[in-house]
């Protein structure tokens, strides 16, 4: 990752995101492949999910487990990119995140929508932002699924569209004003 002086709202911006583009797909066509291995969660997110466990159990199918004691790895790890510097991880069950149903939908989101909440109310932060990630306080592209999932494959291109195609993800991190600033920086980067 390049060092740079690009900053928005206290985050460094990795200039690589100004050079990347999606070709045949985009995160808007997500098929849930990123959910196969689970996700890191803050302790607050974990607590909120467990507080509402009975709601989520109503939306789980036979490929998922109702045993909430194994929904998380329960292995607390230090990570500066989480608000309190600590995180845990969702567990994998039947070769997918415990919260992914057989139709490859996240039941944390399904339950929120069906209950009249905002769709992201219970969804972990880094599930919402993927393939955008905050690493060491730097906003960058997570190439975990490069060449595996077209919707998460962004490559260097002469026609970069990463900022536009990841609008929802970047808006979640930066807010509207921060996203506008990022687009301005991207324009400046072209000159
Ligand atoms: S919590 Fe939901 S969105 Fe996140 S990895 Fe699990 S199934 Fe996917």
C-alpha cells in the first residue's frame, strides 16, 4: 500500500482506489461469495446480534444453526480498526457464515427488513463496506476475492470506476460530504 497525504475524516485514502475499476460486474451484483468465510465484528456488533438472537432464529433455515453459542468464534483479537481496538469473528457453519441462509442472503439483513428496521441495522460494518476495507486506518480495496468473484474483482484500468461502483460502501464509511470530497480527490488524481 502506498503512503500518501490524502485524508478524509481522519482516514488515509489509498490512492490505488483511484486507479481501479470493475469490468463485468460490481458489488451491486453480490452473490454472497464474500460471506463464505464469515466476518470480523466489533464486540458491540456481536453484543447487539446476541441481544436480538430470538429475532434472527425466526429467519434461519435448516442449513443454519440455532445454537447461538457457536455463532461467533469467541476468540477476542486486538485490531486497531475497530472502535474499542478489539474484535471477534462470526463462525463458519455448513461452509458459510452462520448468518447466511441457503438462498445466500444474510439473515441479519433479512430480519431487519422484515421487522421494519433499516436494512443495515444489525449487519456488521465490514459486511456493508466490502470490498472496501479500512486497514491500519487506511481506506482501500480488499482483494480477497480478486479473480474469484467478478462482483469483487477490481483491477487497474484506464477507465477507473471503483469510487462510483462502491458508492454505497464508501458512503457508509465517509458519509455524503466525505464521499463528495473523495470524488473531488479522484478527479484531481486524473489531472
Ligand atoms: S454477517 Fe451476513 S453479510 Fe456478513 S458475512 Fe455473515 S452472512 Fe455475510
